[in-house]
């Protein structure tokens, strides 16, 4: 019995969402009175032993360069084989793009119950139930896993990373790596941007900004805060912003520490994707905008005046601090 | 070419989310049901476009659900598709559902299986991956583009921090999202035609559900908004820094 955590890497670097998964998996292991181990696939440049500080005692590495790109089928077979070989009874993924591609396949292969989009530690007082978001963030469900082997994929930004002391033993794991049936012909990574689902701060704009040419004030604010940028659906639909920025019920669901909504009315479908944000700030010229009901702080005012002032006030605060 | 499109019934996006029976059941009172938007806007419409380009193709829709799902299937058939299959069960475990779809898929011998990226009620994003595993096909998750040339598909899919272009030979399972197609509105002819399209009901195969929902919970209500005057932006910055500790 052990907990196996899948460590997702991109170009040799371990992702922030995986550090959350490691902390989470280590805490699950503590709950169950067992050990937590990680598994990493592909070529990694980072010091893996140092990941021991998140609570894992061992890291299994399959450093086959053929695994540098994610192929759901190949990954699932490698991870399932590793889980069986290491005697894992709980397998933890991040519910990021990689997790969405792979976790379900692993679950089906091992006939293991899956909770996708978990946001808290399991409750093991009576069985094994895991809290997850449902209705696109409008509610939570507590889901019982009935099978002996269990798969959990953790929502990004919903479990706090805790680093303490410790080093992990890094071991090469011999598993079968099949030839992928999907041939990747091009990879296009957006560099220099904070990934939306991992961002601590998100600055988001709506139709109130009136056109793509007005996004400068929002980008300036985002830059000042080191924030990711997002938008409402009509903004994405009108191609004012790239569609991967569209948040809401039918877009990306985010849960940052701080979500700043500028010129967004706060339609129910928009709120569904953002209401797990810890602090919500709304800037809207209409005092009746529904978003104010879901906000912690608000300014009723014209975004074109307020946003540049906000950026310079933050600059001032930083200079003074 | 045979395409299988998975369709699920979900509450309308404006539905009030509430629970009954001691928070163990979703409160369906007054809820309008729709086709899961990802299934409708992206996977179904893209399948229809593929059939428009290749009229010899057939499209089957599959839903796993009880008879309440039939109006939704008729609505989907009004957009397009040749016939529908409903697997008669109301089990909501992802593995159970995927196993039913995989069974339909094996019986029908499909070249292409489309699902939506996720359903807007359970947000698991897991059916496509599970079906792919159960039928032993490659899986393209979170696809934003899908083009077909003979039996070779060229796809673009979302990956962490960007996108990837790939080629794969059919059969393949694809989960579809924005970018795949544009939403369509059914026309009168489609609606009339849908009435007489075959809708086959099959009983589920025996599979053990691997999860069950114990209870639901609503998030705590917000305490109320603190308003700051627009000419006092510095005060907002102070609050965010000192009180909320968010910046
Ligand atoms: C099935 C379905 C799914 C949907 N999914 C999503 C989704 O995932 N995400 C999403 O966002 N939407 C979604 N929508 C759309 C949603 O219903 C709203 O239409 C949309 O969110 C509105 O976008 P908006 O707030 O940018 O625009 P509007 O509603 O037009 O709001 C613009 C706001 O800007 C304010 N404003 C105008 N000028 C200024 C100014 N100078 N300064 C400050 N404020 C100003 C206005 O007061 C107004 O509140 C969905 C709809 C449906 C039917």
C-alpha cells in the first residue's frame, strides 16, 4: 500500500500544479499511515531528490526521451504498470491538461474509481470520500470511491503547497514504453505568460472594455501584478482575446487568490468559472451589475479611468514597501 | 466512415443549483435541460461537418441515461446525425457510463468517437479517456481542431501552456472543445426529420460502478462587497494588501 503521485513536467521543469499534487499526495499518505512516492516521465533537468521536501520518500523515474511529449495511451500504460509494480493503492494527478488526458485512462485500465477535480483531502472516517467541484464551481460533491485502487486528480490552485525538509531517493524504474500511435508534428507553447489555471492573480476583461485596442490598460495592470489575463466569453468569441483566455462555465475554470474583473457584468455562466477565487474585485460602471453580489471589493466607476490609477497606485505601494 | 458522438443531458447554464433529500440529490424542480454545450456546439457540429464533406459517413449518437434524456437526443438529432442509441440506466459513475459507451462502440465498429471536453454538471473530463482505454484506441484530449484526410486525422489539442498539432490514424477517440466548430441552431426541416430518426434503446451491460455520490454542498455565501470610491483607488490597494493580503 502506498500513494503514487504523478509529477508532470514540461521541458524538464516540474509544474507548480505537480508540487500541489505532491503535497496533497503526501498528506493522503499520512492519513492512511503509508508512504508517498512520485513518478516522473521523460527527461528532467531539475533536482528530483529535492522534491522530497514536499513529503515524498521516493521518486521513480522513467527517463526515456520518448516520454517527453504526453501521449495519453503510452503514459497510461506506463503509470498503471508503475502503480501495480510499486503496490500503489492511491494514484494522484493534477487535474490539468495532462491529468485530463491521462488519469481517466489509468483509472479505466486499473478498474479504479476516479474523482476528477478534487479540492480537499479524502474523508476516510467511513469509507473513502473525496470532495470535488461540480456544476462548474457552483457546488461541491462528496464522492465515495468504492474500488480498492483509487485515482484522484486534484484541481490546480486548490491545495496549498507546503515545503519542509527532506530529500527523496530517486530510482530508475524499468517499465515497458510502447510506441505512441499519435505522431506530434508541432508544439506551440505560449512563453512568457503565466498559465491561467496556475496563476495567483488573474486580471480579466469583459465587453465593457469596448474593443481589443483598449486592452493595454488591463495588460499594464496584469504586468504590474505578475498576473495572468482572462476574459469573458463574448470577448473570446469576438476574437478580441485568444479563446484560451475565456473563463466561465463553458471556458476555463480558475481559482486564483485574487480575481480582478473589469467591465464584466457577472452573468451566472461567468461566475461559475471564477467564484472559487479567494478574493474578487469588481470594477464596473454600473452599480447594479450582478458581479458586485459575488465580489469582496468593488469600485463603481469607469474602467478607463480607474484601471490606470489602480496600476499606478500598486506601483506606488510597491515602491513604498 | 462511422462516427459515434456521445451526448449528455445537463441542466441549463442558468439553472439554480440546489439539492434535496438531505443534500444527496440534485433538485430538478424547475430545471430546464439542455444538451451538454461541449457535446452540442463542438463534437456534434464537427461530426455533422465531416458528414457534409463526406456524405457516405454515418453519425450515431449515444447517450447513457433514462427516458428523460430522450427530448435532448431528439434535439441533437434535429441538428444532425442518422440515428441514436440510448443505454437505459441512470447510473452516474464515469466508469460505468464509459463501459456502456465502449460496449456500443465495440458493437458498432466506429472509426471516430467524439465526446465533449467535459459535462457542465460533473466536470469530470473523464469519459473520453476511459472509453479510449476500454476500446484500446489513441485518445486526443481537449481538441480544438480536427481535420480528416482519408483515414489520417490532423488534430490540434490543448496542452499545459500551449497547443500541439498531431497526426493519428483512425480509429481514435477525441474530446472536443471550443475551436472545433461553431454552434448551430436547428432548422424546421431538421426538427421534423428528427422525429422519425431511429432511437434505439438498449439495456446496460453488467458493470460495477466504482464511485457513488454521497452528498452535495453549496459554497458559503460571500459576506458582501466592500465598495471603494473611484477617486480613492489607493484605498483599494491598501485593503488588498493589508486586509485581504492578496497583493
Ligand atoms: C450556455 C451559455 C454558456 C455561457 N458560458 C459563458 C462562459 O463560460 N463565460 C462567460 O463569460 N460567459 C458565458 N456566457 C455568456 C454570459 O451569459 C454573458 O453573456 C457574458 O458573460 C457577458 O460578458 P460581459 O460581462 O463581458 O459582457 P456584458 O454582459 O455586456 O457586460 C459588460 C459590462 O461592462 C460594464 N461596462 C461597460 N462600460 C464600462 C466602463 N467604461 N467601465 C466599467 N465597466 C463598464 C457594463 O456595465 C456591463 O456590466 C454563456 C452563455 C450561455 C447562454
